[in-house]
C-alpha cells in the first residue's frame, strides 16, 4: 500500500477571525489576512486581502 501526499493541502490549527473597519469578517491564518470571496451552502472561499496575494483558502460552513 502506498501513501501519497499533496503538498498543496495542509491542515492548520492557527486560524482566527477579525472584523474589518467596515464590519466585514476576515480570516487570519499564519499572519496573513483573507476576505470572503464567495459563499455556497457547504463552503466559504477566501482570497488574500492584499491585492498582490494569489493564495486562496476554503473553509466549510463551520469555518473549519
């Protein structure tokens, strides 16, 4: 039996949320800030709050 790992997928326990000055909820992970880009019934999609950031993150409906 072989096990493969995907380096693009990692679990991170260091997640927190803050509120922007405009009342928007922001995700903070590893000292980077993400704003919610899209919501579906099962997932939330976050993009880097800094324009040059190309990292995308997704969480489930419970922010995990």
